[in-house]
């Protein structure tokens, strides 16, 4: 398996685990998912996808 794919799968696993954890916490306590954490998780995942796409396009042009 490629290193990029491995990194993507690990990040996706952590993101999914955090999302499920926050969802369960929300169900048990009645609290909302903390906005800061949701923003952080989404930002990290979006940054990974964006950087990968930029590198892929740059490599295709050269």
C-alpha cells in the first residue's frame, strides 16, 4: 500500500473515531458537539485532501 493511502486511511480512521465519539457523547449527555473540535477535524481532513490534489496536479504538469 502506498504511503499516501496509508496516511489517508489512518486520518480517516481517527476522524471517524472522533466523530463517533462526539456523537455518542452528545447522545449520552445531551450536549452539542464542540464547534471547535468539529472545525479542527474538518480542517485537517480538508487540508490533507487539498494538499494531495495540489501535489497531484503539479506532478501531472511537470
